[in-house]
């Protein structure tokens, strides 16, 4: 009986670690998105402020946001999440959500056997 309890605890710990890693990836994406918006707003705003209408119409003004945006889309597709607030409660809810998903998948797998 003790072996089963050890296995069960080990399994829960493994699920918890996977959920924490997923949360870390989500937070990384949102930090990336925030930096993208702030830096590119500054770059485009500076060019338009200094060059006026010509800067707005110049395609070179948008090279950085465009190519960086491709990388951001790649990051998004790797992580896939929704925009949360990064509080401890949010982290806890996300961890519980992913642990519950793992439990459902595990239960479904065991039912099929």
C-alpha cells in the first residue's frame, strides 16, 4: 500500500512541476509581448514625431515591428494562452487548471484500459 502512495505522490509532484513550467512559459510570453508593444511604440512614435507624415508613410518605419512580430507570433504559438494578470492567485488558478487537465487525461486513459 505504501508503494502505491509513494507512486501517487510522485505522480502529483510531476504534474505540479509540469504545471509550474507551463505557467513560467505563459509569463515569459506576456513579458515578451509587453516589451514588444512598448519598444515598438517608442520606435514608431519617435520616427513619426521626427519625420512627420513622411515617417508615417515610410515602410522602413515598420520593419522592426513586423519582423519582431513574426518572432512574437512564433512565441505565442509555442505557449498558447490567454491574457491573464500575473498575481499569485492567477498562478495558483493556472496550476490547478493544468493539474486538473492532467488528471482528466490520466483518468480517461485508465478508463480505456
